[in-house]
């Protein structure tokens, strides 16, 4: 069903968190719940005067962590980044945390009587994805561009919603295009046909949860150190292969695959080790 907007009414497209972000938040919240579950019974059984201070510290960590990660799992709309359309402008408004912590500015392009169309672009440099832009094009060919940080590739429904919202608010037609910048400086432009939403985002959640689930599983059995390291290495290799397969299928690849793999092994190892230590401690405590 087509969306309906009154002319001159502001249209906001909220950029919702990807499942990966929510998965990370849920994983951290689960860990925050596991730590008190393991330590509080132990403190109660071996209660001393110093345990009171440790209990207070645990409570402060728990409350601080929950207050920090619950908004990441369930962020209110006012805190999220958004593409904002008015009858005379197009702008990208970063999320509240990005504006306050990193001082990211609001990027705006004017819509004037000389504007002829608006392009919703998926940008590429050669074959590598280089983000997304909304471009306001004038009758004389001049362009005003707004970079939009979509957290994932917009699907066909989201592109339809954005296009209809822009047209209803500005009165200008919208075209979906892929712009590919070449090494020689030329720019190729072709129609962009968005795809229906796929299971790729859910695969991302699976990838994120792998070190935690693996660490907890290994921690319950507490095998030899070689088995612990070997299981973690196999899980990491499987994660890298899954990421590569998904990138090939979607046509998006990281610009620096080796650097990305090296950075991932550290984050994977830290998550895996943390989950193992917590699970092993709980298993040993009980």
C-alpha cells in the first residue's frame, strides 16, 4: 500500500539497529546476568565483612552495564540515526551518541526550485562498496550529496518507503542508482534493483554469538588447554569462512581483508576466553 504524506510534512526514515548490534547487546547482558549468578551464591556461602564491598562493586558494575547495553538492544527512536526529508532539504542526522561523543555533524543538501530529481545511490569504488548517498540533482546538472550511513544494505521495502517518502515530501521523482567510481576518475551509473530482505543479518547474529556459545560449551567440560585453543581456532576459521561466503553472495567485501581477519581474531579470542572463564568458574563453583 503506498505511503501517504501531506506536502511540506517532514519525513523521517529511522535507521534501526541491525540484528548484529542487538545480538552483541544481548550477549553482554547475558554475561552480566551470569557473573552475579555465579559469584553471589559463593559470597553468601563464604560471607565476611569484605564481601559486602565486593557485593557493592558487583552491583555497580551490573547496573552500569545494564544501563549502557539495554539502550543498544532497545534504542528509542529519538536516539537513532535518521534520514530526514523536508520540502526544502535532505539531511542525515547521526544518532545521539555519535553526535555527543564523536561530534558528528548533521549533513544537509538543499532542495531548490531548480532541483529536478533525487537519486538514492549505492556507491562503489571499483567493485568495493563505498556506502550510500542521497543526491539532489538540479536541471543544470549540479548535485548536492548527503552521505547516509545505512547499517546494512536497504532491501526493496525500505527503498520503496524512502522513495515514496521523498517524493511525497519534496514533490520530486526518485531514482535508485548504482554509481561506480573507476580508477581513471570516470563514474558509471546504472539502475539499482534492491533485493528482498535476506537471512544475511541473521547470519551476522550467528557469527557474533559463536565465540560466546563456543566458550560456554567448552567451559562446561573444561578440557585440556590444547583442546580449548584448537576448538577456538576452528570456530574462528568457520566464522571467517561464513563471513566470506556471505560477502561473495551479497557483492560486498571489506576493503582490507587481511587486516579485518587479524582484528577479528583478537575480538573473537577475547569473547571466547571470557565466555570460557565465566562458564568454567560457574561449573567449578557448582
